[in-house]
């Protein structure tokens, strides 16, 4: 029997066909033999990568790698997950900003992960995925899933998109949901002026999403008696809902018309509308938008932080207009998209990889939507820079029903000083070029990042 020898490559190296050598001369090496299993591919560096010295004893074609710790730190406002292994390879995931309360939820899963092989992503997720819930309670599982893929890619020496089936596009379109400019008021003219600034933004956006109606906390109260309830209510995000008055609905329409006049047909305009609209108001509004060729109307009925989708009501709106209807950012797991997709209740789904259960979960949803004639435009406004990297990897591999993902920003701005691996500029003419570094392709400048750790998180990078 021929004997094989593995050469150890430096961290981040991409394995080539000559990495594995037969004693004497390598012959008859096939693609299947090379890919084999993720754990087999892992054996190449790996792990020596961290200059730890000896690779543990292994059986032919296998190498041991185990999770030894799960950590979570609040960096800025984002919960950041680090999965640590016994081979010195770590993976990172991130949850949306404004979720500092997630840290104990992330750590709740620690005992389920310890001792597991992080490259068996699906096996690990089977232990924890059913313990999450709709936004925000699926975020912990989602961040863990992304960190697992980051490790898997590093171990295999390939970008994550190759583990998701390979890329079908070399650059991915993004849409603007977060680059904003101060507004002095909330009249149609004010919205037109801010839209003009977005149109000239350095990123060269080809598609912009603007909050209107109940999703804009300032637009509705700007008009007296805009809807039939006691405004505004307090509590969790977007608590207002109800039937609009004639003047309230007319104001929303006027603001959209002013914005679209600025953008023309050069840049698409999508509208983040709710939740909170009645079905009849939603239909009236959608029909008024038809001459404007709006890209989509998002979350009219249910949406942000609503712990259920209402497929039947969405379908009633969808079949009543030619404007695409969109929802899904708050939904956790593929099973909860089933009715929306199979009933064709919407035209576009918008899961957030940091809430839906991760990037592989989102790819499954995209493929299932595709065979039902439904598009995908993922949510992601607060997903941070590690979330941005995860978006790029999965978007490269999504089917042709992909439109664009919502461009996350680093907030505060010092995030750009502590993350390495992002292109400069990140966005060119509304697109991001897909990079080929192993894992999700970005990492921390640890020394710079340590300056932003809270005292209780000082051991996060140790």
C-alpha cells in the first residue's frame, strides 16, 4: 500500500494539489480524493498554524479538532462570538448591534459545543438550533453558526462560499439601508433632500431602502391625526399600528413621490413600511406605488420583532398589486418560511443571517424560495463587519433569485480600525468584490481590538 505524507502549511494558506505528496512521486490524485471530507482537508495546517508544534495523532485521512471554549464579548454594541479549538484555530461570529443582552444567551450554548468537531457544522447545529426563536432570540445560534463556518473554511484552507457549493458571482450587489444623513424635518421636501445625498454617496448605491409609515418613527407623528390610535406608543421597536387617516396615508404617498422624483430610474427605491398596516391600507398604498416602480414594500403587515409571520394576510396584499411585497427579517429557521413560500404570500423574502439561524440556513431558504418563483433580498443593516463578511460569502453562492443584501456598517467608526481583511474601498459602484481568503475572510487586529473590551471581557482574545 502506498504511504502518504502531509506537509503543514502556514495559517491562511490555500491548499494546492501538491500539498499532499506520495513518498516518491504523487500520482493519480483525484478531486474526490483531495476534498474527501472537511475534517480530512483540515489536517493540512492547520493547525500547526498557530505554531503549537505537534499535530495530534490521527488515523489515516483524519485529524482531531475539538471545541474547547465558547466566548462572547460586547464590542461596541455588538455581541461577538469566538469559538476556540484545541488546535489554535478560532472562528468569529457577530450579532446585530443593539443586542448587548445576548451575551448570557450565547454562553448558554457552551456546554452543547464543548468537545464537538467545529467542522461538522450541521452536526453541531442539530444540538442547538431548536433552542432558538424569532428575533432577537435566534441571534445567538446564528452567530455561533457563522463562527463554525469561519473555522471550517480556515481548516479547509478555502473561503466559506466554496463550502456552500461555490460562488456563481464574483461580486455581490448591496443595497443601502444604513448610510443616512441628518434631516431637519419630515416633509416631502426633507425626504427628497436626504435622498439626493444618498444618491451621491461614495458607495455608488444602485438600490436604496427608506423607512416610511410605521417603520419611520418620525414620519407618522409629523402629521396630526395620521392614524386612528393614541400615538405614539412606547415600548419595543415599532409599537404603533392601526388604520391610517386620509391625511396620514396621503402624507406617506407624497414623501415617497418626492424621493422617487430625485432618484428617477437610475437608482431603485425600496420601502421599509411597518409592521402595523391594515390590509386595506396596505393595498391602497401598494396600488398608489405602482406607477413609481418601487422595488419592494417591506414588512407591511408583520415584521421587525413580530414573533410570527402572517402568510394569509400578506398574500391578500400580494395578489392585489404589481409592486413586490417583502418580509422575513425577524423569522428564525427555514420551517417558519414554509407558509410564506409555499402559499406565495410574498414576492421577496428577506431573512437576516444573524437572526435566521446562520448562512447555511439562509441559503436553504433562498433555494426553496427560488423554486417557488420568489426572490431574496437579505436584511442586514446592523450586522457589523463580521456580519458583512458572512453576507458576502453566502451571497456569492446564492441562486439567481438573489437581488441584494442590506449593507451593514461598522458602528462606531473605530470598528474599521480593529478588523483586518476588508477591501478598500469596500463598495464600488454598488457592489462588493468577493474575496478568497479562508473562512469568512476577516479577522481582528487583536491589539487594537483589546482597547475596546470591557473589563469583564479582558480574556476574550487570550
